[in-house]
């Protein structure tokens, strides 16, 4: 038997290549899903254009787009890292996809890493698109881009943990309903479009502790007001990230 009979040698690909391949697959699946595109692209874009062009909500002094753009960026992160990921992962778990992938040469932690990288790729595309639209509407951002990046990463971690926790503990149908309900509630009460100071004083402090509120206000402090780094909002996001990812790691069920 010649030495070349088993060339190429059978076996698993190197781990980085497996993660990259799974990331590309997850990203393609997400971008081909019409419901996901509605959540991640169409709804944030329509909200940005509509509320910037029509004076529906009093956003205070200055151009409406300067207030709205940071909130819409926060909404885009939530729609992808939390709502979209929770629904997609919940149905993958229901149909046994996660169970089969968990038995493949790709380690389970690497599968979750690929899902997280897919979320980051999608968010990058969202941010580029929404930023271009906001600039076309007259947006004039300020502040340090590194502070913006840190807030977006912390927000992604927080929402990813919460999304995976929901997908790994609830039934798929319950995840679908709960994720969409949370999306709508946080859209209204999370400081994305309506300023938090428009709410009663009794609930403002509570709403300010929500991850989407912390991300919206943090991005607004940097991009609208030129703050260096809103550490209070960053701290809130970090706490949500630790709690969400820790709970997801502990309670996530693959079957």
C-alpha cells in the first residue's frame, strides 16, 4: 500500500479553521433569514429615518438625529446579540441542531465562540449602514471612537449572555414570544427613542439600569456630548455581561 493512499489524511480540521468556517456559516444563515433582517436592518433603519425626519418625539435641543443615532446603534446591538440570537439558537436547540453540532469535532465552547463572532460581524455591517444613513441625515458625532467600541463590546456581551440564557432554558416558542416582547418593551422604555427624562421620576432610576438604557445613554454621552468614557454606564453593562454569560454557561441546556 503506497504512502499516498490516505492523503489527505482524514480527521478534524485545525480548531481556528473550524471556528472560522462555523462563523461564516452562522453569518450566512443570519443574513439569509428574512425575519432576522427585519429585526437587524429594516426596523432600526426605518426608526432612524422616520424619527429624524418627523418631529414626533421631543429629543431636546439640537438635531434629532444627534440624539437618535446612538440609541438606534444600541437597538441594533440588542436586535442582533439578544433578540435574533435568542430566537435562532432556541429553534436550533429544539430541532436538535445544537445537539448534533455538540457531538461534532467542533467543541461546544468553540460553537458558542463562532456564534458570538457571527454576531460581531453582523453588528459591524449594521453599524456601517446605520452610520452612513445617519451622516446622510446630518449627524455630527463627537467623542472618542475607542470609548464607543468598548461600549459596543460590553453591550454585545451583555445581550449575548441574556439571549443565550433565554434560548438555553426556555422552549423555542416561549423564546420567540419572550424575545420579541422584551425587544418591544426595551424599544419603548430603554431610552432608544424616548429620552429617559420623559418618564416619571419614580421609574427613571430603574430604567437606567437596563442594559439597553446603559448602552444608549453611554453612546449618547460620547457621541452627542463628547464625554471621554461614561464609566457608570460601562459598569452597568459589565455587570449584565458577567451575570448573563455566567448564568448562560451554568444553565444552558443543549437538548
